[in-house]
């Protein structure tokens, strides 16, 4: 399934759904950021996805990271809550979802990087190289908030 992200676009379709989603900002001991290249829109992102019934938000983040990257993490902090109604995601099946995502800070535990049906590339990215990558502004905001450790979660 493909997707198109609309961000402050007056021509964006109206949202017809809202689903809790999670993402995880993970750095290794060198400060590199764990990122994926998504299969649905070909953009780079931090790993994440939607919460399934029967799991907590932290369990969803741990599962999504494992599914998309092959690594095990431990959630250690909350970076922010992102619910911008001006960011909608149109999927090829007709769903148009308003953004609602919780971003966690996580610590790498173990595992070898591998791709999945949701990630065509998985890599550790040096902070200085983030600006060179094709990253949606909403994901870039999470990365910036993850790097800027103020001790207070962001919310919108």
C-alpha cells in the first residue's frame, strides 16, 4: 500500500480516520540515529507504526522497531505527542488519516539491522548527514526534538 503525506496543504483530502501511532528515536553509543527508508513513500524516517489492539503504546513501539529494523530496544523516555490536524496521510486504500503519534526515546539493546516489507533500507545515520536525506518535515521535527533533550515532552 502506498501513501502520500500532506503537510499544511490546502488541497489535502479531509481526514476520515484517526489511529494511535508510535515512533522511536534511537541513538547508538556514537550518537548515530537508527533510521529506515520506508517502502510506502520512499522517504527516510525513524522506525514506527500503528498500535494494535491488546498492546500498550510502549509495546507497540518495541514491536514496530523489531519488525522494521531487526533490533530490540528499551523505551526510556517520552519525546513528544504529535497530533497536527494539518498533517494527513492518504493511503491507496482510501483511508485518510490525521496524524496522531507518540514518539519515544529508546535505547538499543541488541540485534542486527535488517529490512522488512515496510523498510527497504535500515541504517545508522550520523547526525551531520540527516540534512542530506529525504525526510518528511513531521519526522524531521521528531528527530530535532530527540536531539534537543530539554527534559520536557513536546505536544501539539
